[in-house]
C-alpha cells in the first residue's frame, strides 16, 4: 500500500512492476516477480508530479469533491442503514431517499447563496454531518446478540422518520451560519417542509427538538428540569442552562455516544469549554 505524494523517481523505478509482466527489475540485475496473490494499491496525496502514463498504469482517478456531488455519498450511506429497515419496513429506505431529493439540494444551494459561514465548510462534509446525526437515531435498530429489533418498533419509528430528517438537516446544513443566516434558513426551510410535520410557528425551527417518545416537537428549555441555583456553589461556578447550552450539550452527547467526531467552533467567551466540561 503506497500513500503520500506520488514520487516521480520511485514511479519510474517501478514501471516494469506496473506493466502487465509484473516484474520488479533492480539495479543489481535481479528480477522479482509479483505473484498473482500480490496487489499494489495507491492511495496518494496528490498527482502533482505524476505523468499520464503513471496515472493510467496505477489506475488512479482524481476528482474534486465538488465534481463528485452528493449522490454517491447518499447512495453508499443508504446501503449502510440497518438491515431491519429493509426486513421489516420496505418503504423506509425509499422514504429516506425521497427526503434527500426533496430537501437537501435546495437547502444546500440556499445556504451557499444566502447565508454567511463564520467557519467555511464543503458540501460533502455537511451532507455527512446530516447522515451522522441520523446514524445516531438508527443505532437502536442495528440487530446484535443483545439487541433484537421487533417489526412494530421499526413501524413506529417510521412515523418519526421525516421529523428526524428535518431535525438532522437543520443541525447540519443549517447550523454553520450565523444568527441572521439561521433566520433566513428557517424562513426558506418552512416553505419546503410538509405541513403534516406540524412544526410550531413560534420562534425558529432551531428552537425545537423532536421527542421520539412523546411524538411531538418540544422546545429545548422544556427538555430539562426547572433550574434551581445550588446555594453551596460560588458565583463563578453557577451555570444557568440556556437555549444554546442545552442544544449544544444534547447534540454533542448524541454524536459522542455513537463515536462521531464533534467540532465546536465559536468566539471566545461563548461557553464552549464550560458546556463540554459540564456534559463530560
């Protein structure tokens, strides 16, 4: 397995190996033949110094992330969805595919044209963020020796699938912008969302979490018990839960519990460290 940049010198030295005869000719005159069981693989950093001959011999293909588009990511991700979805509810995967077509491209284009990003992202990664959030909710439906999934559980989950998709898209595609961008995103997204989802009209869609047990949208502040200040704490130790801290802790915990990486950018003094320490 070769990685790193393509080096013009070692590529020239290996020309004979890369040919159909599969023979390595050394300076000493020795010839080493690759057996049928041996394979050379190249996962290279770039093709800056590679000749067209090298590229064709190695079978290397280079594509810009933007040129690939999101469809290959979506199709390969749908193949990784829990087998129980296909076994118990054959409509679930096609429904998911439909949600991608209905919501994703339009909201991605809108976000790129109308919203400002403090930390610049690429489309492929935002789409993967959407999938990672959904993966966290799908984890309970992966069968194992200790987890047997019932058909009625999958059927009940399917009722919430579009709600969860909207929630995941809000917190992936629509989350990297600033407050002004979120207001624009909210306005546009509500025009696309199925009215049957009954998202409350007050505030923004960012203000609500879909509760799988209650089957309803819940405002973030209602997901925590009423806060009472502990009289034993010093003034500097008091942290009052806010919309932002509750949302951040929920999403961070959701992703970390499923071994997903989390990046928390933001200006100094906005409570990133405090929130993460409290959650941990």
